[in-house]
């Protein structure tokens, strides 16, 4: 295996781990913490962190996607449509579709929750349910 493929694989795994770790942190730590804070404080923190979080997760998903495509096709086993029917090809296709789904759905969650979870500076009456509903899909 040449050094270029090793570096590509490292970049792919690093950014995939960053993306997954960020999502888990948000789902398992950030939202439960925010929901225990006063509404105005939680909203201010969420608004402040939303842009940075969006950039981190957007860049991570983009690099994960592109490095995965390169690793699977140019430097991997997928060279024809028939290759997608192999065990590797099926795994590649599932990972590709999952990443695309996250790239499409993910950027919509934060702004939607900002709108649905707060009424002014206070939590909406059903804030916790809205968060749980949105995170169950993500």
C-alpha cells in the first residue's frame, strides 16, 4: 500500500470520526445540557455555537464524502457498476447514501430547532419533545 492511500484513508477516518463525534456530542451532551439551563441562556449559547458547529460538521461531511469516493473508486475496488454488487460495493453504496443523507438532513436540523424549541427567549412548551423528535432522525 502506498503512502498516498494511507494518508487518504487517515483523512477519511479522521473526518468521519469528527463528524460522528460531533453528532454524538450534540445529541448526548449539548442538548440535554441546554434543556436544563434557563431558556434565554440556552438560546444564546445555541445561537452562538450554531455557525461554528455547522461549519465543522459541513467541512467534516464534505471531506468524508470526497475522500470516501476517492478511496472507493480511484484508489479502491469500484471501477464499474458491477463492482457495486460485491460485498465491498454494497458497503460502499450504503456508506455513500448514509453520508449523503446526513449532508442533506444535517444542515436543516439546527435552524429548525432554533425556530421550534424557543418562543422568544423562553423554551416552547414542547421543547424537549421537539428536540427528541429531531434527534431521533439525525
